[in-house]
C-alpha cells in the first residue's frame, strides 16, 4: 500500500481570505486566540478559546481555531472530537470537515476520512485542500483511478488550481499506456524485465552513453527494487518513468511477440514547470540504425508534448558522444549549455564534459523535419497540436 500520501491541514487564513473577513472583525477573545495560533502558540490559543466560552458567541472561528490547534499539536483524536462537536452546533462547515478528515486519515480511519472530505467538497466545491486530501485518501488505499477521478472533478470547478493540476497529471492513465509506432512498442518496465535490465547495466559501453552512473553498485536486489517502484505512482513519488523498448516483425497483430531491444526514460519530471529530461539507448549496435532510435524518439516526443502537455524536454549528452549530440541537434533541440569537466567517472577518475540541450513545445510545433519524419515512420504528424 502506498505510504507517501499525505493529507494536509488547511490554514485558517485561507478561509478568512476567502470570505474577505479581517481578523479585527472577530470578538476580542477569538482575535487573541487567532493571533496566538499564527504565532505557533497552539496551547495558549486553546486555553484562550476555553476561557472565552460560554461568554463568546458560538461562532465558526472558535471551533476552527481549536481544531487547527489540536491538529498542529498532533492530538488528532481530540481534534476529531472537537470537530464533531463543532459541526453539531454550527452545522456543516467545509473547514471543520476538512480538519476532521485529516484527523481521521492520520488515525487510519479511512472511511470517515473519505466521508469528511466528500462533505467538505459538497459544502464548498472550491475547497481545493479537501479535494487534494480526498485524492490522497484513495492513493493511500492504492486506488489511483478513484484518486484521478476526484482530481478530474475538482479541476472542473477549479480549472486553474496549481495544487490540483500537477497531482492530476501525475496520476493520468496516459503514463502507463504503451506507446506504439511502426515495429516498436514502448511499455513500462516491470518485474519480468529483470534479466534484460541486468544485461544493460552490465554493458559498460552502453551505460557510458545511456546513464554512466546508474550501473554503479547495481545488484540484483537494486534492480528488483527499481522495477517494483516503476508503477502508476512513479511520477508522483519519484518524478521518473522507465520504458522498455521492444521490436516486433509483425506490427499489424496486437498479440505479436515483442523482443526487448532498448531502454528509455523520462527523469526529473517537473509537472509544475511542465518539463522533463529524456534518456534513450540501445545496448546492441545493430539496433542503433535502420530508423529504430528515431522512431522511438518520435513516440516519446508525441507522448510528452501531445498527451502529457510538456512545455520542454531536456537531454543531457556526455561530451565524448559527439554522434548523439549531433543527432539531438538535428531533431530540433537547441544546445543551451556546455559544461567542461562537469562530472567525474569514479571508476576511471576521468572528468566528463556534458552538453545541455532543450526542445521547447513552440519549436516542436513548427519543426518541419519532425513533421515529415513522423508522417513517414509513424503514419501521422506529431507536430499537430493535440489536447494534453
């Protein structure tokens, strides 16, 4: 079960800003409690609220401040109990429901957490924190499709939310769909690919160009762990995705026997900035010609720019691989930098220079060569805009 999903406590200031309420409009005891909370003095804030009752009117803010303080103190059991009492008195409040959901989540009461976040969203469809929290409840139970559906619905109400969009994109089913074109298929690496991956890591000449430092100390156990982590959550948790490149002699048939011939990856995936670094390589020199690498690259470009909606793809080329650098530039990337003696090969002691290249979506869209090549090798023009 994924253990990296986290539900976050909403901040009272966001609710105050939403209703255009100044803290100065609160009754004096609540104002003092709010200021204590902002100063990180949670215990003092709780005491102030207790001392103010029952003289202070039962306003939502008293309950909100109290529940927030208990959550910050890590006393989630009390936070849940206080939230329940507050909801009975003041009625459905999206903030209290959100806090109660967080408390239930931490206490591993996932049913109550889900119900609380759902009610919070029903009370206020623009409670972005509750939407993200509900998605994380589903992620924690290994239900990525339900998490994705929650985020998808949330985006309909909040289309420009910078909190929802990256999480939505990271869980999109597109990531796990095979990429097909010509005689090639790119699919996510899985446990059955252990032997091929081990052979790649042991191929020094190949790894020197593909990822020179990835093969260091790669035991079978490390390889198995890598494959286990290459899942629907790879983008969310590790910001990377690894493909196996396969070839078939009968591309017309869906059930054709595919043979592994190479590796490809997107790493350092930054969804907020809509960019990633691309790696691709073939251990056997026989597969480095005949249009095979080009077809694979075109499939990745189509996926990145058209199906995920990246704005930029980066490629890092080692200084001693001039052929790869020329090929990268020939396909439209721009050399954005050259770093002499930037890395050091710890096995040989040699310093390595690197080229830094980038391909922007706007340049990809107007690249006539990519247009012609993709039409010939894939049967369609990848530079034509598609919905990401």
